C-alpha cells in the first residue's frame, strides 16, 4: 500500500515530464528549439518533436507566404516631379536561425519593420533613377522587379526571401493635383482656342469663296439676261416694224391704245393738253385717222 502511494505521484510526474517534452509542429509553421538562447533544433517538417523539459524552449514561426503593405512615401524621379508611392510585398521565412539572430524575440513584427525600411529605401533608389512618366506608365514591371531583386539581396541577412514587390499606387501629392489639373485645363483651353481659330479661318475662306462665286454667278446671269433682253427687244422691234409696214393704220391704232393704257391710270400725274390734240384722235372720231403711207423700200 505504501509503495502504491509513492508510485502514483511518480507516474504523474513522469507523465507530466513526458508531456512537457513533446510538442507538435503544424504544417503551416516552423519551430526553433532554444536552450539558454542557443539554437538546439530546427524543425521545419510537420509532426511530433521532443525537447528537454524546463530547459529548452519552443518558438514557432509562420511558414506561409506573408504580406507587407508599405506606408505611402514621397519619391522624386529624375524630372523632379514628386510622386506618392506605396507598395505591397510578399515574403517568407527561409532560414530560421538567421531570422532568430536578426530579429531576436521580436519575431514577425520586427521582421516586418526591418523589411519595410529595406523596401522603402529600394523604392526611393530605383524610382529616383527614372523619369516620372516611366513610373506612371502601365509598363513598369521592370522597375518592380528591380525593387524586388534589390530588396531580396538586402533582406537575405534577415533569413527571409522577398518573393514579390508590387507598386499599388503612384500618384501626385495632394498639393500638386490642383496645379496639375489647372495646367491640363490651360493646355486644353489653348488647344480648343487654336481649333476654334483654325475653324473660323476656314469658315472665312469658305464664305469668301461663296461670296465670290455668288458675284460671278449673278454677274454672268445679269450679262446673259441683258443679252436675252436685247435680243427680245430687237425681235420685238422687228415685229413692230414688220407690222407697221403691213398695216400702218392698225399699228397706229394699237400704239395709241397702249399710250391710253399707260397715261390714263389712277394715280398718274395730271395732264393738260388741247382737246383737238392728236392724242385724242381715236377718242373723237369713230374712224381711225388715215396714216401716211409707208415710204417705198429703196
């Protein structure tokens, strides 16, 4: 009985020691076993691990690809046009011993802080060596790859691998936006004024050509009208002359009727003449006055 009393606590103590010496490694993590600050084991495969209880400590680190959004920073490219840039980096712990020596007990948070400084410095250096137009263009993959490669080289001492760096924003500083927009508006206004000026000049040329064509057409039409009118008058006079030659009395009668029609209209000026004037010959008699015979043709 007394032996059982001593054996039971021993078993409990042995079980506790056994449990404290066993640890489980998840597939998403890596583990360091330290003894008085010195690395004793590096476990990078999932499964069970063992350590000396109360002497050795287990430190777990994420084995997945981690993200790092950088803080916005201002950079000045070669053309002295300031830009606000931020980036997103992806990284992973590849050397646990070097990582532990570099960050100590700070772990992933300390590594993020150090990586942020490295990447920001590379962003300033790489983007500062090109023109802003190249930074703002869509084809800036070479710049991002250069930032990644330089950051990877400098971050190797931290025991991490920089997998990728992407520029997520490249904008003008807020205080420069209004000035840039004002300059863009001024350029567009100038272009619009140039287009309006060229349009007015072209319209003036078209109007001048149309006016010249109108004058030429009207002049030609007037010329043709005068020719036609002259020909008509000549033809009319010929008809009158032929009619007069055939029947002088009838010609005199029709000419008198035309004169009456023109002279005796409402609104005409008053006429004063003697009643026995030749003008009234056809109104005084029932017979037409006898006209002088036409002269014989020579």
